[in-house]
C-alpha cells in the first residue's frame, strides 16, 4: 500500500511517500521533499508530488492512503494542501486522514509547542490533551514564566524566537518524512484515528483577508 503525506501548514512545506505491507507496524519511507513555504504551493505542490512519485517508481493511482496536516497554519497553504489531498482521495477512492498541526509537533517532542499565529502572536499547546491557547507576543514571556515552562518546541518565526526570554526554543532535527512516519506507524498499530470522507482546514484564528482598495469591474 502506497501512502502519501502532505504538510502545507508549517513554515516548510513537506511531502513524503511511504509503502506499507500488511502486518507491518511501521511504513517504509520511499521518498520525501520539503521547501520553505512562500504561499506558492498552488504552483509547486502537484508537480512536486508527481516528481516524488516518479522518483519512487510509483503513480498517482497507486496511492491508497493520504495523511494531511490540516492546520492551524497558513490560510493559503492550508487551502491548497487540503484541496489536493481531498481531490486525490476522491479520485483514487482511498483513505484520508487529517492531522492537526499540534498533533504533528507533539509527535516529535514532549515539550510544550508554540506555533506561528501571525506576526503578533503564537498558539501555545502544553500537551496532546490540552486545548491550544492564542497568545499575544507581548504576553508570551509572562505566561511561559507563570507556567514554569523553560523549554518549548514547534514552529515560529526567527523574530518570535528572538522575543523568547524566559524559555529556550528547541528546533526539531527530524525531517517531515521522519515525523509523519511516527504518526502513520502509531495509527497502523493502534488505530488512533479514523479515515474521513472530506478534510476541512482547521483555523483557530480567523484568516485575515484584506479588502481591495480599488473596485473590481
């Protein structure tokens, strides 16, 4: 069984291709690719997936499962990634699994997770069971100190990392393929999630959409 994984919710877009044989508790990573996200996934994502399949000697019709990181994250990136995942799943009649960005990062680290939520704030998730909080940057150090958090991980901008004074940010050294392999293996073994018919992007913070200054005629 060929499995495709997609992440367009983070600062780096990631795609990975796996093969799972019945009875295996962990899939084999066939190929992966990642690049810095610049809100151009609509142009890059499908060609990159096609190239990944070609590199692994596979075709689109071979995909039988899809894992998609559904957010929160970039509004544009999420729309593209989720649409691609839903479309391939519909055409191939394959299983579709949605993963929140918090679940994705908590599978990497036991530390509290902070995620980019625009230039003025971050999402804070203490653990897998906790509800994420939306925190303003000028309150972040106070809240981390109050909760006695000394180390965090996740995905925030370099400017936001520089603001951290009361906690140390630890970058993950794992690739997207290595991270998502953990999640897929856990689902194959424990059946931690059920396939969905349609994935919807997850937004905690409402997307910021500016109104054009000139009328469109």
